[in-house]
């Protein structure tokens, strides 16, 4: 720990494994990209922000086998709703099942 820079120590101390370190890094990066919202609860901007948070939480909860589809969803502008993202994942699973059964 003495050879690690002070900025990295907190991430190492609180993370139990590499996955947690990467996840913390992603959330830190996300926090630096999203400005704090000067909006009132209930406004359209606030509701859009909450929906965006939901989609990010949903996608970050997926395992690594969904990495490609997760990246495709994250690149969409504007981001899809959680239900639309879920439908895209179901479609991906169906395609995988077809490929496996044809093999």
C-alpha cells in the first residue's frame, strides 16, 4: 500500500475484488461526466435524469456475457427506457438460443 499513489489507495482499501474496483471506477467516471442538476423534483429534466439512473443501474447489474449488448445500449442517444433495454436483452438471449440450438 505504501507504493500506491494516495488517489488510488481509497479504491483499493474499500474494494474486495477487481470487479468492485472497476465498478467504482465506472461510477466515478460517470459522476464526473454528469453535471449536478439544478432542477426541481418532478420536472421533466429530473424525471429524465432518474430514468437514466435506472438504465445505468440495470445495465451495470448484468454479467460479463452481456458486455456487447450493454455497450450498444449505452451508445444510444437518447438512452432507451429500462423496458426497451430489457426487450433488447431478451432479443439477444433469443438469438443466442437459436445459434446454440442450430449448432
